[in-house]
């Protein structure tokens, strides 16, 4: 941090054209990592970063500072493509990291480099309703009832929103007499109930919780719990639907960037750290489902067991992306802005 | 109805004054009060404490640095441009006048995107800069460039009408008496335009510190590194940190109020209220 600051000052004094130069890789005792992440992980990585810095200090004696950038998953991937110097990316879905791989920022087989599809935690999609559940929302079918307003972000820009859509489709597929058309029909009816599409998961939560829009928020499980914590446990209730989807937010080292910064070792150690007991405990505390079976079992009361589909059921992200979210895809076909 | 022809009827006056006051209250005073109300909703101590947050301090520092670079450069460029346009005739002069105002009519988001397209990793100069390890976008230079683009017109636009109306006779006299160009500028022109210049600089500074759209595009949103004050407000708001967000917003509003106070004081001291400065 002090290195960049010093360079920042150099930029002022020398001339306008003088720019921030990369911190030289030789400064091994004071490392800086940039973790470019999606919206609802701010609190998680604030804790993880503190724990990792301490662990790194014990192990190597060196100091490491981890800087964070948060935003919609798609927008963050875009920024990294445009040159944001991420050492690691921790995004909402694999498709966004695939986009980086396509431009050669990391290897195409990045997802096989870490355990569990490179997703150290999972989450699922649940409902957040107002206290007492006045609209009696129990399952996906209840979202389609007349007079129910649903808050969910825009699947074009938000990774979380794409998980929301696929979780809903999982339910639609389990209904008797399911056909391809009933899938489109479900989405059409669902988005008819959506008064506003925020660009990111956090924006949608703020719309629901702070601006008091809508009757139900479709949200990441972690985001729903956090909102409950922030706004008081008596303001909202979490409703777990009959089925949902296993969301696997993946992590990866941005190889092209760590090569330039000379931070490959510490970046790799950072991601490995996410799989340790210590980090898994932190994740569970921040309402992300840990991969560690023991820690998951210990926290069963916050992470109820429910039937979950996976992205494989949709043929993987490239197929799901093309079918549902690409320009002209199912979402474009069924979505009619309400105003 | 025996009022003079130059005077409006009483009800017209009252309606106009009433409407103005209502608008003033609803659109200026009320939002300001809400900002400060939210900032102090958990007491002055909580608000003060939120400003001690390292990220908040970094945002304030970054905003001051960005303004400290872009405002002086824009002031010098603004004076030079106004001087050129007011004093010389050259082909393309009218075009230049039009183009100086371009940043006013272009959306700030575009002003930011331009730099991403130029200097981004996939931009025209991106690969070249990357090879030499130079960072412009998602770093301080990008924020400075975006801010400069947005605030470019303020100084020149304030000086142009002033310089045009003042004419060149005094400068001509100075030159005839043997002054050099620099002496003429320093001793004759600068004193003539200083209040207009100061006003332009104040406006330029206020906008530089408050710019959101252009800064958002080139920032990269790295906490404690590339978040300026307006971006920090958004980040804190999204973190459910209402007190922090509104305290920072209040600080920005305070900067605007100080700007206004400085401007009024200057005008009052010079006895120039409303004259030549508008």
C-alpha cells in the first residue's frame, strides 16, 4: 500500500503523464494482493483477509495486504478484462471467470486447479419475506400468486440473479406435466411480478430491506441472513423453498497478472487458505455454506438440507448462459419491463 | 388596481416568492437536512467515528489529491484558452469555443468510458502501456484524467465573457509602454480577471471533488485505493453503513457550503456583489 502511495505522489510531482508503475516484485517482505470479488462477499473477505494476513505472517514472517474490490460479478469481470490488476478473482459464477480465460488471462482449465470445482464455499437461493410472512410465501409457486411483488436483480448484470432464475426453473421442472414451454411460462409469470430489476444482488437487498419494495426477495442464502442481522431479526423471515440450486461461487488466480506482479506464491496460498478449517469456520459464520463436512454439520441449523440442482443439470454454464441469459435468450423473450 | 405598470400585482409577487421559497425548501434545504439528519442519527460520536475509518480517510485523501492535481492544471489551461479565444482571431476559433463546452453536454459516464477505451487493457494504448508497466485506468492518473475532462470548461467559461467585455485597450497600452507579454499578463490582465478566475476555480474544485459518474467508470472500486469520496459514499451505503455513508455525504455537502461561503465573502469584500461575476 505504501509503495503505491509513494508512486501516486511521484505521479503528482513529476507530471500529469507520469503514472503509477507496478510495485517491483522484489519487495518480498511487503506484498499486496488485489482480490476482485462480487457484491455480497464484503463482510466475508474482510474477516478472511485479516486471518490470512496473520497466518502468512506466522508462516513466512512477511506482511501481506489484501485490497478488495466489490461490484456486480459481470461488471467486475469486465473491469479485470479492461486491466484492473486483480491477482485473484472470487466471483459469483464460473461463466464470468471463463470470460477471463477466453482472453488468456488464465488457463482454460482453471476450474480444475482447486478442489470442489474451485469453489471453497457454496450457497443456495432462498426467500426473504417480511415479518409474519403476510403473503404466506412457502415455495416458488407462491411467488406467482396475484398481488405478490418479487424483488430479484437483473440476470443480465448480476451473477446472483442468474442463480435465482435457475433455482426457480429447477422448481418448474419438477412440476407435473412439465414441458419446455412451461419453463418459459414460469419465467414469464415470475418476472411479471418484479417491479424493479437492480443491477446487483446488494442493490436488490437494499431495495427490499431499506426502500421496503416488494413482498419477497429472492436472494443468496448468505445475503438473506446478513440482511436479517443488519435490519434486526424481527424485521424479516427466511423461507427455504422445497427445491433450490447449489450455487458454487468459484475462485481463481489471474495468472497473467500474478506473473507481472510476482505474487503467484502468495496468491495461490491465499486461495488454498480458503479451504482451511479456519477459513471454513469464518465462511460459516458469514453464512456461506462450508465445503468442510464437519463444519457444515455443526452449522446445520443455519444451513438446512434441501434438494438442490446443480449447474450440471443445466448442461454447464456455457449452455445455461446461451439458453437463458444471452441476447435473445429465454430471459429476453419473456421479460417485459413493467413500466 | 392602481399599481404602476412596472410593478406586478400583489398576488403575482406573492405567488412567485412563495413558489421560489417552496422549491428552495423542497429541493435544496430538505435533502441537505436529511443528509445531516441521517449522518447524526446515531449521535455525533458515531458520525465522527465513521470518519476515522481507514478507508474513509483514504477516500478523503484521494479526493484531495485528485482535486489538487486537476484543478490547477485546468485553471492554467482555462486561462490560456480564454486568453487565446478572447485576444486572437484564428481559424477554428468558434469551433474551439463550442468544444470547450463539450464536457458539459456529454454524460460523465461517457467521459470515463473514453479513457477506458483509450488506456484500458483492450484499448488503443492499453497493450503498449501494459508492456511498460504503466497504470492509468483503475489508478490515480485515470481518476485525474476523468476529473479533468469533466471540469475542463469551468474556468474558461467564466473568463471568456469577462475578457471579451473588458477589451484589450489596457493591454495595448501596456505593450506600447514597453512591457513584455508576461509583464502585461501578470500586471494588467491577471488583476482584471482575478475574481472571475477565482469563481471559476471554486466551481471547478467543487465539481472535481463531487464527480461520481466518470470516476466510477475508471475507479475499479478498490477499497482504500481508488475510491474517491462520492464512490466511498456508495460503497458505505451498500455495506449497510448508513451513518458512514451519510456522514461522508455530509462532508461533501459541507465542502460545497464552504465553497459558497468563500465566494460570497470574496464578492462582499470587493463590493462586487452580483456584478461582473455572474
